[in-house]
């Protein structure tokens, strides 16, 4: 104890013999005034407070008195009980440990439980006597006790509190599913700095954290699912977003027709409709990804596809529906799954498939809140699947329209022999080519492309190709033919602009490129005009190729109004002119100039560039033109 707490010393006759500085400050009396006075009379005088120099007795601190042996006599030392709780302190502590709804735990320096708040819901049924004196991490079911003990001892050693740390655990080991607690750990020490132990507060935030987790999962699904317009990719994105945050196992099975872009069936789904397993995350899959099969009748999966309602199913060994699918039953047994949630993938009564979520091992069983979350996440995924299905359908239709709009059989020409190649992209596009017989044994060679992809580009391509055929019958030169074709494209663009604002085609501009070469087998000349497409090439008998300088005119329906110019080539025996266009997927769809084939490059240059503008041979004994090599999969070639 400190001498600073000593107030006075009283002899065995009850008279004040020493009056220390703390007493002088507390009672407002000097040593000369009180020394030798009976302590009882002094205290009565101090308690009356008549002179206003000292405190009322209700404000006096608690006192501690102890005997001191001085020779053969006994003196009594009076000091303030600074380390003894006041009545107010004791009342606060009692209220905190019996009424405060926050878990309070007092531990000694060995992390043994000294005192526990019994007012919390979790502790009302707990036996306090069972807890007192035992190690904290022996009596509470903390998920990772070793890590938590390291943190607690660090607080003991440093005095730095750890505030609002999230800890999974339960009031006692094996007491039901674990909860989530916000734990604050602080060190206790007395006035002398001695470490007494720890005070640990724990607030049950299980519901708050679960709600936050559900929002995070739903946010991840909305952010990550639907980035790619492919049904299988959408399902892969979905399982990646929900595993393991929502469940450790997820299976997505989609109606097989939907993957091919066809319309989904309406509910209730016929049991004979096959479903394809397109995505899986977990320990063991009952069936391989890509497997197409009918779902067994009478299971939660077929029931969900019938009424479009989620199914929360506890998994037990004697569940009757497991016998209908032995492979799935074995996978569930191996995975140690104990809870199943089945949710249909449906939109506006149309059914795209079904999702199965499984929880295993230490995961909590699914509850009603999980059903609501899964329903929202699957509704978003169904919308993304429908978007991808519609895109795949439009892509297939556009590619079909484009293929059907191109020549289906080689043109029968008597004066020339042509070699052509057309590889369309998977989305379909607006590239086309034609060889049109003209008067005087001449032939018009046409290569064109409408900017863009899909149905808009394919239909515009068909319109321009028809226009070229009609204009070619007027026996026009290449420059005049391009000028009139551009006028046609301008009218088509104006029709698009006049469409209602809600029409998707209203926002798609129409721009096209075209190159026309008229070959005359009598004069052995080739007259070329172009609108935006690359310059033509000439392949020599030795295999070398040269680009031909042809002035570039404005693109069709573009903003430029410059006239189209022509260039006439004189073709010697064995020379092969050619023209065309190659466009890489994902680049600007407008016509662009490729690198020119260097002169004298021989067959290597032909393979790398010129061969994509396949050759033309004259009817005067020249060797047949080479067949074009296959274009790369990410390119659309036409020529």
C-alpha cells in the first residue's frame, strides 16, 4: 500500500497524534488544529460541516483502519480504501453481471473463468458453478481455440485491446450449431500496474452476420453471373459465385433444348424432358458434367420442376427418393451432405433447369432465409440464361441467313475459273462475294461486307447483294455501279433511322464496304473500284504477289461524298488477280487495310496474306488459281 493513502494516526486513547497531507486536503484542517483532539469529537465536528470548509460525511471516501504496534502501545492507522469498491461501484458491477444483455467474462491471468454474466439468453440455462475456475477455452466451444488463446495471451502481455473480433463458437461444446460473436478482449490491472487478468465481452451477432453474408452472396451473383452470353458459361459463373460462400456443393442441370437456343418448356415439365448437367462444384459428382438424362420421377428435383417451388430437404439414410437415383445417393453419402435445397431455374413460367445446393460437415442446415436468398439468386441466373439462349438463337439464325444468302453452287462461267473462300464467324456477319456474268463475256467479281454482326448485318447484306445483281444488269462500270449501290445503302440507313426509338435496329448504324472488279477476257484487262475494302493483288506465275494501287472510295452509306475511281490492270499470261477481305473477331468491323503482299515474296507471302484474296485465272491457258488455305478460327474471310 502507498503512504499517500494515510490520513491520520490515532493513539490507543483515541486522540489524533498525526495528521497527514491527504487528510488536510480532504477535510480542510491543518495539523495544528486537530492534533491531540479526540477522533470521535473531530469526526462529529467534521460531519456537521458548520464552517463550510469540509465535505459532508456522505462524500467521504471509504476508510481502512489497521493497528500498528509502537513499543508497548498500539496506534491505529487510518487511510483511504482506494482499492476497495464503493457502494456505487458494487451496484454497477451487480447490474452489469445480472441484467446487462451482453456476455461479460472475467478471466484471471491464467485465463481461468472468475466471473460470468448470467443475464444473456445463452447463459440463462448454463451452470455458473461448472464454469468458475476452469480454463476459458475448455468451457466454451470456440471454433479455433488455439488461435483465440494466442490472441488472449497477447492482450495479457501487451495491454492492447482487441475490439469486435468475429469468432465462431457456442456457449459450450456440442451445444447446437455454432453462432458468430463479436468479441472484445481487454486487460485488467490495478493502480500499481499489476496484471490481474482479462475482461471479455461477447455479443451474439449471428443473425446480423448471416444477413450480411446473404447480401454479399446475392451481390456476387448479380455482379459475376451473366458476363458471357453462353448458357454453359452462365451456369459456371453461378456455381463459382455461390460455392463455398452459400454451400460447399452446387449442381446446375439445364433443359438440353435450352442450351441449343430453343424455347424452354412451360411448367409443369414433362418427366421425359432431358436435362444436361452443365456445372458442378463439390467433392464428388454423381454424374459427369455434360451428362444428359431424365431426372427420376418422385424426387425433389422433379417436384420443383412441376410446381416451380423450392424444396428444403433434410437428407437421411432412409429417404425414399434416394433409392430412385443410386448414383446421387452414393455421392451424397461420400460427401457427407446433410441438407439439400432444390430451386428451379424459371422465368415467366418457362423452365430452364434446376439447381441443387448441398451442405455438409460443419455447415448449418438450410433455413427459410436461405430459401429466399436461393430463390433470388436463381431468378437472376434464369434471366441470364434466357439472355444467353436468345443470343445463341439469334446468332444461329444470323449465320443461317448469311449462309443461305451466299452462292450455294459455283457459278458456271465460260471465260474464267474462280477460286473462292468464305468462312463466317460463329455469330454470322455481313460479308459476301459474287461472280456475275456480264455482256461481252465479261465477269463482275464482287466482294462486300456490312459492318456489324448478327441478324442486322446478315439482312442488310442480303439487301445489298440483291441490289448489286440488279445494278449489274444495267451494264454499268465498277465506279458507277458502286455509286448507285451507295445510294441504295443510304436509303436503307435512312429507313433504319426512321424506325421507332424502341426498335433495336434504330440504334444500329448501316455502313458497308464493297470492291468490284470487271474482268474482260478479250482485252485481258481487269477494271477495279473499291469502297473501303483492301486493295486487290496480282499473283505472278512464279508465285510472287503484288498489291495493285486502286484509289479508295468512301464506304457505302458513309459521310464522304467523293466519287469512286477505277484502275484498269493489264493481265499478262499466267497472272491471277484477286481481292477480298479478312476481319478478326472482336476488332473494328469497318473495312480496314491489311498489310500488302511484298513483291517477290513467293509462296510464303501467298500463304500469309494474298491467299486470303483467292486468285482468278483467265481463259487463255493460264494455270488454275490456288485454293485458299483455311482462315484462323477467330477470323471471317471472304473472297
